C-alpha cells in the first residue's frame, strides 16, 4: 500500500496496529509465535505492529483467528477500509474507468453545503464544460493507462454542476491566474470554457476569486484542495487523492484558504483577468 503524506492516514493505520498488538498480548502470544501460526515471516509481524505496513483484510482475519479474537475482525476490517479511503491512488481508484469514480462521490457532494475550493492546475469539475472535461479526462486516462470510458465519464462529472443550481449549496472558488492561461483542449474549447466561467460567476451560489500572476504571496502556491464544509479536505496530487479528516489539519487548510482569499481579486477585476485570458487565445 502506498504511503500517505497525511497524518490522518498515519494516525488511522497506527490505531489499527495498536489494536492488533493489544489483541496479541491479551491472547498471551508472542510475536514469533503469531508469525508461525499465521505462516509468515516474523518481519511481517514486526512491520504490521509498528504501523510501517498496513495489514490486508486477510492478515487481519489470520491475526485475530490466531489470537481467538474472531469477534474483533469486522470492526478492524471496517477501520482498515476507512484508513484506506483516506489515501486513494488514482490508478487504483480509476482501475474500472473514470465514470464509476465520478459517480461514487456525488452523495458526499450532495451532503455538502459550503465548498471552499482552491485550484492551481485545472478548473474544478463543477465549472467544466463537456469539451474541457473531455480533453482533461482523455489526458488522465492516457497517463494512468486506465480503461477508456471518457465518453461515459464526462456526463457523470458534469452532473455535479447541478448542485450550483439546486439546494442550499454554496461555492467559494479560488483560481490561480495561470490556470486561466493553461490551455486544455483546443483554443476554441478553452475560450468556451472561460466564457462559461464568466457566466457561472453571476450565479448567487458562486463566488470566484482569481489570484493574479505577480501578486506578492502570503501563502505559497499549493496543490489543489477541496474543503467539504468543515469535515473533510480532499487534496489532489499527481498520484493520489488524500482525504484529510484530522481537525487540526482541516484547520490548517482553512487558514490557508483564508490567506489565499486575501490575495485574490473578485468581481470586475476577476472578470478582466478572465477576459484577458480569452483574448490571449486569439
């Protein structure tokens, strides 16, 4: 399993490891004995107990059975799956194609009232046109080598845009200016995407700030992150999505969002930067 940069994930895995150690000690079994019963190398037991290696569901079952603690298996497997969900490798998440990955998240999106989004690479999915999303998802599929279901995945992604028009959802979005000038798809597609962004800015549920090039930085450029109310942060990097759940880490992202907000321009100034990006395509 890939290691995660999030301390939330590390803490969750360590909690599982501590419970397994407790189960072994309660059973009066030493580490070497447990390794022999389970039929694996003692080094594996050591790595699991220290939290350096995450146990598979099979490992958890074997461990608990060896310690006559079968009643602990369901809870430990559930905790392990929760820890796994904190760090989602894109290739693994998209192994069945992009459509299912898009459909899985809609429930959580529907439950969120306030989205605070910072993007430094591409425009957020809520704002994407079909052409922009197609070009972007095509490049993702090619890079990851996952099944090509882009034609079906694009409508699934665009469906979440309906949240801007229904319910009590609000969207506060911060965009680095270079995102506006980073062409995804053809020049025509990009111009249409930026025009669509201008239209969305008139919605009462949407607030868009643009951080201009050359603006003195209070907060350095970060990887894209999505704040779902005050309960979760999804951070997107090249290889994985990290779900941050630990309160102190969420607080750090809230502070970062506030700092980035102070560097952004809004209203007419933001529209002028978008219009300039459109003009640069001609």
